[in-house]
């Protein structure tokens, strides 16, 4: 095992400080588990004790089911103890590293019927304030044209709850990614939840009708560049594949806020996840191969330090 090609690669990447993602193809349309390997990992709650599932907050609702505020259950994020609301995935699309997200919505409909923006929010410095949002825009004028977006915050609001966001949609820190014209391609997917694609949740139908998986991915390099842009965390923020951060999610009728469903109440603090990282390490269902490789890589790297160091970094004899 110690001399396996994977460990050599992991050790090399560790020494060189290059982010290394799980070497799987990230299929946005795949089941959550494929051939026993978890592709889409259910994100855990802040305490790391269970899946992060949507919480209520409207009119005393505590279920998170049918709690969206504008009347469209296609925008109602839902989950149960065995069916996560939010998933994260890492891998390659077309040979390029991508990061992806999947959310479980209460009602499956046609792509054209969805008039929403679905956001994942990120707290990179763990201060309880969202620093950036990534999502899919399915606004009416774009209902057949899925746009994966990275939205900055303009820092004028607290961004600690859905009602205090200042999402600067017009100031994207990256260009819009117009990745699909039909909602189902290599980067975006919308499908009915079934037992076949919802291996962990068993095809649960929350509130009596079929649920939907909304899935999207974006280039990892664009994700990192946005984080390190001056308007989000700043170029000095050291982000790599092992940096941990917390995520949450929301749906909205507008690009610049969250007004339909949030992971908790609109006026209470964001319901963020347990720490995740782009290498997937903090998420328990990481594949054995990945975990083993990452855990052993530093030791291997130490043993092989001279061999794998860049020539310029080697101590001079
Ligand atoms: Ca909710
Ligand atoms: Ca909900
Ligand atoms: Ca349902
Ligand atoms: Ca923050």
C-alpha cells in the first residue's frame, strides 16, 4: 500500500501544496451512491451529529416542510433524518476539477415551471456571516437557460441571516457561467427523486409527492478564484483543498436575496453545516481510499521528502 501510485501522487501533491480532489468523475445526474461509492455526500448539521435538514421558521413551523414563503413548493427545500437536504460532491468533469452541490426540493415539476434562484451560502472564515453565494438562476426570463452564478456580498449588511443578506448579484466576482440551455447537461441537472437515484434516502416522497434533486457544478478553479477575490475574502485568504468552511442553502424569487426558503427562519441566524472541505475529508462518507490516502500521505511525504520536493525547494548540499 505504501508504494501505491495513489499514495505517491497524494504525497507529491501534499508536498507541493497543490489541492487534490477525489479522482472520480462528477456526474451531476448520477445517484447519490454509485457502485457502493458515495458521489454526492449528505452534508451534516453544525454539530456533526446528523444530516443538515431544512428547518422551518414561518408561522411557527418547525418541520421545514411546506415552509417556503411565496407559494411555490418547487422551491421548498426539504429533508429527513435519512434524506439530506443538501449534498456536496467533488470530482472531474471533462477532466477538470469541479465542485458541485445538490439540494432536495419538495415538488418535482418541469424545468420551465421553476422561477427561482437556488443558492448555497458559504462561511469561509467561520464567523457566522455568509461570504459568498453560488447557485443556479432559473428566473422567468431564463427559465430554459440555467445559469450557474457566483454572487458576492457587498459587505454593507450583516449577512448572518437570510433577512440580513446583501447579495451583490450585479457584482459577480466571476462571470456568469451559462452552462446549459435545457437544465440537464454536464453541469446542471434536475430530476425526480426515486429509489434508484436516492440510495441513502430510499426515494422518500416528502409531503406525499415526489421530491426533486437540483444539482449543479462549477469549476473548482473559479470557486477558489472567487473566494480569493478582493471583494470576498481577499487575496491573502489562504484557501486550499483542506480548508474547512460551513455551508447553508436558500431559495429565492430574486437574485439579490433569499425570500422563499432558508435552512431556518428568515430572521434567525443561518443554519450552517458542519465544516466541509474541498477534499471532502470532514465528511464521514468519504471513500476509504481517499481517507486512507489523505491520512497516510503526510507520512509518506515525509519519508519521501527529498525525492518528491521540487528541485528549487531542496536543501542545498
Ligand atoms: Ca426552511
Ligand atoms: Ca422547506
Ligand atoms: Ca415531496
Ligand atoms: Ca464569514
